C-alpha cells in the first residue's frame, strides 16, 4: 500500500510561493532605499561644515535661516548654529584673525553677508562709478545751464528753462554732478555749481575747456541773458 504524496509546500507556512514573495518584497525595499539614497542630500564629511556654510552664504541673495542651512549641508541645527558663530568670530577678527571687509549678520530671522558699515562709502563710490549715468534731456539741459551760468539758483534755472526744475536739480545733486556752493544772505536761495565729477565725466580739466555757446546761437546775442558781458562769449 502506498501513501498518496501531496505537494503542500504552497499551502504551508514558509512554502516556496511565500518565500518567493518575501524575496520580491525584500528586493523592492532595497531598490527603494537605493533610490531614496540617490536623491537624498549628499554630505561632504571631508569638508568642514564651516566652509560649506561659507560657500552657501556667499551666493545666497537673501538671509538664510539655521534650518535652511542645516538642510543644505545635512547637519543638525545646533551644529549649524555653532558653525555660524565660529564664522562670525572669524570674520570679525576675533582671536587674532583678520577682520574682513564684510560681516555675517543676522537679519529677519536669517543669516547673510553684508558690507561693514564703515566701508559703505567705498562700495557706494564703486557702484556709482560702475553704474551707467544716462541723463534725461531735461537733466542735460539743466546741467548745461548750471555749467554755463554758475553759480545759479533753482529759480534762475527755472526762469531760463521756463519749467519747474526742482526734481531735476535733486537728481543732478544725487548724481554728484552739481553741488551747493553758497546760500544767498538776502533771499536764502541756494546757489549751485558743477562738481569735479562732471569735469571727470566730460574729460576736461576746467570749465574753461567747455565749448563756446555763442556760435550755436542765431546771432550770438540771445540765449543765456545775452552773454551778460562774460568774456569770450562763454555764458
């Protein structure tokens, strides 16, 4: 008598089918873990966290919070806070380090590089020199009046140009092309003259090198007060 042999491996716990399913699930878990690792922020243990933060802050165009910095370098917030404090001390020249022309400042809940306040004038001068100085037609005309009739008040400029020149004069002063010379003791009116910067922009050494305006007028007499007796027709 022979016993019937039945294959019950698929029905019993730990059977072939369940083992295959387990291996498939394990393989999927490993695949997902590898994929998540590929997209996870990469750490750079060989590079100190201070240097990593310094590089990120160098290109940041707005203040960065400690949380954002921590996410960027994949580091806990307490470690980031300590690193930022070390950077602040380093840039400030603490413990004998060189005091930099910039500082790491906390503003609006975040950290960002800023020019030191005592160097604002240097940076402003550089920016002004680099910025294209295109003037409107009204500004150019007003500048010409000041150049040829200085010292001159705003009311006198307005009388010559027959328009209000307050805004244009403020623009020229802001551009450092004209400047206040003195205040009339009787009227209190401010008299304006051209600045040395204008000479630099024009590439001349003095106002004597300005072209004569009389030849440009119809009869050499009309225009800026009919020359008012100014030698060589420079008005």
